[in-house]
C-alpha cells in the first residue's frame, strides 16, 4: 500500500514538473512575441462568464487590495 502511494506521488510530481516546463516554455514564447499555432493571447470578451481570464481566488499583482473598512488611526496629542 505504501509503495503504491509512493509511486502515485512520484507520478504526480513528474506530471507537475512537466506541466511547469510546458508553462514556462509557453510563457517564454509569449514574451518573445511569438504566438505559435496562430493563437492570439487576446481574451475573447464574448466568453467572459464561461472561461475567465484568470482563476478565481487569484489576485492580480497590479491591483491594490481595497479594505472593507478604513484602518484605525492612532490618536496623537500635540502639546506645546
């Protein structure tokens, strides 16, 4: 049983590594300006609800997080 789990884990790790290599290769190709296979990186705005441009729970790095309430300020007393 433990050997089977180790084999499954090794297979999953190999699959993850292969996926990462494929993603990095695709990212390098996009950054170099090549789109390959005639596909465009532009998101089709007609399918916004079916296929989101990014995964739910994924925070964009150039978007500032907005807090629901304002942060509390520390009261300061100025004496002269």
